[in-house]
C-alpha cells in the first residue's frame, strides 16, 4: 500500500477560531478537537496581535498537538485560512517568494511557514463554516478565543510587526 493511500492511525475533527479585541489588539485563539470518544480544547492569547494571526495560530496549535499523522477534518470560519489553502494562495505565495497578488510581502509569513510542515504531516480536508450561526463547536471555539484574549498578563506576539 502506498504512503498516500494508507489510513493515518487517528481521525479527528478540529474546529478553530480566532478573536481580537480591536484589530490589532489583544487576541486569542481556540480549538476543539473531536477524537470520537473524547474532546480536547486548546486556547491561548497575546496582548497585541490581529484576528488573522489568531485564526491561523488556532489551526497551527491544534494540528501541532496531534500525537502523529492523522486524517483531519478542519473546520474554520476564517475565509483567510480556508481560501489560502483551498484556493492555493499559499502555494502561489511560496512560488513567488512570499509575494502576494498585490506585489507586497505576504502577511503572517512566520505562521504560514509553521503551518507548512503540518500540512504534509496530516491528511487534511479543510471546511468553511459561517461563524456565529449556532454550530456548537464553532461557538465553543469563539468562546475560548474570546476568553483567552481577555486574560490579563498576556505575552507578546513576537511575530506581529504592526
């Protein structure tokens, strides 16, 4: 059986969300990992960041937390994250030396570069869901991200450059 057709040892559905109180401002991310019999939640925040950074970091942290290669259904309400993958913007950015369609440097390169190896480790199917429409796991991620953004003593987002 080829590597491409092998079923990974785990299957997981991951919901992710990011939040920012002001944009930029204090921000947080949340993720709910549904492993079948169990669910895990992840969250964290930074004192100055952007919503897009938190949306992307939610995906990175969730995928990085998996114990090994998994078959992942990744549900996000972020068009930024979803479209960068599904519309192959990320592939184009890399080919063009991290320059976007407007001939400007791609924002959040540090995070996109962290995501790249995770995209090859796992077999991922990205799915977009409209936010704030009652999807329980999306709503829970939103609550986790918002709570993380409101915590006191948040660390600096060293990748954010304003």
